[in-house]
C-alpha cells in the first residue's frame, strides 16, 4: 500500500480524508472525540513535515444539503485544542472561498473543509465533484478507515485525479486486521455474538475458514442452538437461518475445527433489566422465557478456551449487555480476552462499548474503530478506500 512516508509532502497542498464523524448530542456538541484523536498522528506528521493540510470529512447524515447541526465548526474547534494550534474552518468544500483560503496558507498550517456530505456529489461519487475537490491539492491522503467501505467522491473519487497515499490510522487498521486474519499464530479464535446471524453471515463464514476455534454467544448462538434441535423458547433467533446454521456446523466439523456453543444460559421472563431471571441448562429453556446471557458454566468453558488461544478476534456481545443484570457474560468474556496473552483484536460498536465500560481497552492489542468498514474488511471484501491506495491483500503482513 502506498505509504505516506514514501512521499515528500513539504510545502505541498495535501488533501486528507479523515473520519471526523463523531457522535454528537442534540445541540451538536461532541460526545466522544475518539475519532478526532485517532487522526492526530497523520495530521501532526503532515504539519511537522511542512505540508499545507486540507482536512475533509463527513459528519452525520445531512443527505446532500447544508444542515446547521452537521456543520464542522465544533469539530474544528476540538481539533485545534487537540493539536494545540489554530485550525481555520471554511464553510464550503469547493469554490473560490476555499481556493482563496488555501492560497493564504503557510506550510505547517491546517484548514478544515465543511461537511462533505452537504454536496450530493459526495455519496453519488460524481467525477465532476471529485475533480473539483482534487483540484484543491497536490496529494491525497486517505486516513478515514471508518469510511473506507464507501465508494464516495472524497474517499475513492479524488484518487482518480491525485497521487494517493494511506494515512497512518488506515495503515494501522489494515496491518492489524490482516494480521489477525491471515498471518496469525494458532490456535486462532473468533468470538462472535450480537443479535442476528443474518447481520454477520459473510463474516462468520470467512472466520470459520480462517480460524481454528469459533465461540458463539448472543442471539447468534440461539439460532445455532435452535438449529441443533434445542428449544430456545421466546429467545431472539432466526428460524429461517436454521438450515444455514446446520451447514456451518457441518463445515466446522469437516474441517476438524471447533465450534463452542453455550452449555447453560440466563433466561428472563420478559425483555427488561428487572425481569425475573434464572440460570438453566441449554436443554431446559422454558417455552415462554427468553435467553438473555450465557450462564456461569459457559463463561468458565469459554474462559478456558480463550486462555489457550494465541490469536483472538471478538465481535458482538454474548448477551443483552445493555441491561446490567445480563451483562455478566459479556463482561467476563471481555475480561478474559483482555487478560489473555494472545494478540487480540476487537471490532463492532457494541463490543467496543462493553470494553470501554470496563476500562480495559489498553489490554486489547487492537481496538478497530471501523464499524462497518472493519466487518467488510474481515469478510474479505475489497474496500474502495483501500484499493485507491494501491492495497493488495497478499502483500500486507
Ligand atoms: P457489535 O455492535 O459489537 O457489532 P451487534 O450490534 O451485532 O454487536 O450486537 C449487539 C446487540 O446484540 C446488543 O444490542 C445486544 O443486546 C444484542 N444481543 C446480544 N445477545 C442477545 C440476546 N440473547 N437476545 C437479544 N439480543 C441480544
Ligand atoms: Mg451494534
């Protein structure tokens, strides 16, 4: 992949696609600035090298037209605080106001463009819009891993018109995710949870191919238990996926791999934190109760397996972890992953929330910030944001 380190950026105008799509509250105030922080290594490097940095991102879903609550002003203010230097914000992405602002820049200065999704050409990947954006700069750096699965103008469109390089965050994500999938040490384990099999079928199939041990929890496991002939009562499950689940169980067996399913579960009499609940064996789930977490014996079983793994990928909580009474299984799995000696990679919004809630993020080898992009990368899809940096899966180690 084209690396930022391979090009002389001093004095150059560098357009950087960052992922500043931070969560905001109703007033538009930033709730969590992780994504801005993640972009700092690339931005600092460019500024230190004397580039003139033009940062561009989307924020929220303004659907192709200017929307007050999605303006980038507050992001620019936060970025300025984090960088410890002035950040100029312009209220457009293209046009004379923008080119004028860029002409006034000195090497080592940075401006932030307006929300790029204010322009319909962005999501439509309109070549005219891409060309105008590209016209602002000499070099394009893509560092928005979280948006790399989108073939949008500011992600892959501009790359048609400018020499394109991968930023440090993008390169780090690719390196760590490739490592866990393609060059990882055995035994390799995937822990998959979350709500539905359908959401993650492509990922699950690919993980079964690549990993030695698959551990299942959450609604995903309910479907596999149902497919194995167990009664899952009122639990979230997908009967339409039973056939597929059976095929997957067979393919794991055929490949001499291991698939671990819960042996006991926490069941609740309705879907609420204060619901009546108890631990039962998986063949004793009452007809009108629902599975909301894995049970203590399963936690022990999974903990042991996790301890023996050398590589772990985890995506998806193993229970309804948003309810405190049913978060024990997910918390224990998270702690086991954090305390294992394995190379550990965690992806997915809810899985990250569980990790941060416990404050154990520093004990995970790599926390993938990509969301949808992370899952699509691990499914083996070609992501537009990587292809334009000359990414070749076989070459990355
Ligand atoms: P991630 O965001 O980490 O990719 P998902 O979005 O796939 O994870 O899944 C998280 C959701 O799965 C959570 O909202 C959680 O409550 C739900 N979930 C997990 N186990 C169950 C279960 N047994 N029954 C219903 N929902 C569940
Ligand atoms: Mg989620």
